[in-house]
């Protein structure tokens, strides 16, 4: 019987006819050349959509992991696309380097992070794909194609964020930073005050974001800044505190809200006041990520930065008006612009708003209503998270949408890297 696969949230499941796990570039090329079926690549399976699902062939890249090469003088590294972010940080730290930015989940593979435009936060920092200098694709014909801005810039700008639809991303050359340390400061601030000053606050910090529990009047802000190496050592208790307080206790409150929806406003008000005001210090690969042990469904949109506060205010009004029992906080971040064709941050600084629903819960009413608000603010969906945006809407939001589709046709004329999810996304 064929192996059944699933995504992290567990709501997308598929049973491919074949699974390959190549351990080298040569084995990957051979897998593609001998295949007679459509192919989808699976990294960590952390997408909330059916992005990787296929009844045909799945190629897993877990064995293509680690550093291929490191150029200390140029501060660059070539890295296998199957490398998980949680492994990449310590790997680079041992060599005296770090990546510029990343998000608060580090379970994903590097290839999946790039393909979906996954990001961290920072008004002067772009998504992780904006750190790419060169990438290697295995095309549908089994050829290895190396792209950079110096060599075929047009295709490079399409391939850096491609949803895995142009070919199989096997290795990436990334720009690096010398190893650095971050301080993280968490504070509770009245939500209206936070929104009134959010742009100026974000501009003062290397990274800034906040969380807001619906029905509460407080936001939990998180500011991160680079600090000198001689500062005090990292707080060693941070992982324990996060695992216990922000996972187990949060799971209990989510269960209570699910069983007694009418309790949700009171539970959220308690959570917003109980969250820890704290300070931590450490290397970025320890400060950026926050363990997520409570399963959830997620939707995220990137709206123009100046429209972010009003967008959140409309979300607040919608939740209260519908009396929705939303137990998860909304996460609000900033991301700098880039020039990658399908990046949600193409040519505009953005505010991203992430909404979540506890895994056993019904998310449809909340997500549908929130998505209408996001669309009214010209929002672009996170490619790895739930959304219902179709080609008519997306063509209006992405100036190079048709250029991308043309390049996709050039590199994969037989549609070998498409599945039903991508066909519905790209074609009417």
C-alpha cells in the first residue's frame, strides 16, 4: 500500500504513487529523468495549503541537507535546499556566520521557505528569498539550471519565489552576515496606543512585531535589536518557559474556548495580561524561533504597510460584530520590499497580518470574513497559508504575473510540476 503523507496541521493528506528520496544532485536528476508522472516536492510539509499534495510522484529532499560550500571572504554559502532552518542556524554559527533574517518557525526546509516567500520581520529587511544570490533548478527535462541576477535575471526573479512550479530547487547560494546576537524585549501595550505608534516603533528597531488577542485591549509587543558580543550571556531558561507557558497553558485555554465559546472574551483578556513581559539575549537562531506545539489553521496576508493599522481595526470590528470565538492572537509584522515576481512584498513595504484557529475548530466563517477585509486592502496571500485568491484577483496584485506564467511555460511546458492546487491558482 502506498505511503500516506500529510501536512503539519494534518488537514491535507495525500497518497502518492511513488516517493523518491535522492541523496545527491545526480540522484535527483536521475529521479526526474526516469519519471513519467507529474512531480511535487516535499520539504517539511509545513504549508497549510495543498501545495505539495499529489497522487503521482513525491520527491522528498531531506537527504539533500547541509552546507555544500562556504566563502568566508565573500560571506556567502551554498546550501542544499532540503536543509531545515533549525539545522541551518547552528550549522552557520559554528562557522561564525548567520542569515540576516528568519521567521518564528524554524521547522521548514530552506527550499520551502524560498518557494513560498516566507519571511521574518523588519522594515528594512525583506523575505528570506531576498537573501538569495544564486539558485539551481532541476527542470522537467532533468537538466540542472543555475540562475542568478548576473546570469538570466528575469528567470532568477521568477524562480526565487516560485511555489515549486518551475522545477525542483536543489541548492541555493545565500548571502550571510557575520555571527551576531539579538536582544528580545517583550512588553504589554494598550492596543490603540500600539496601533497609533506602530510605524514609528517598527522603524526604531531591527525587528518589531506584536500579538493581539481578540476582545482584549492589550498588545504584546516584541522588539529585537542587534547587540554587541560583550553583552551578558543568553537567558538559558527561555526554551523551558516558552514550551511550558506558551504551549501547554495556551493549549488549555484554546480547549476551554472551544468547549465554551462564550468564555472566549474573558479567556483572551486573561491571556493578554498573563503573558510574560521579559527580555532575552542570544544568537539569532535561538532568538528568532518560537516553538509551536499547539496545532492550528493559519491564513496570512501582506497589505501595504500604511494600511496595516486600519486593516487590523477592521478585523477587530468584524470579530466583535460576529461574536466569533477566536482564541488565537493575531500576529502583526512588517517586511521590506523586494523585486521578486511572486513575492508578496514585490515593490512595496508591507504589514503582514496572520490569523489562526485552533486545529479542531471550524475556521471558515472567520477566514472568509477576514479574507474579504484583506482583499479590500489590496492584500497578497502568503503562498504557504490558507487563502482563496484566484488568478483574476492575483493578476491585479502582481504586475509580473503573466511574465511568471510565461517563464513557467518555458521551463515546464508539459506541466510536470503542477498539481490541482497550482492549476487553480494559475489558470482560470
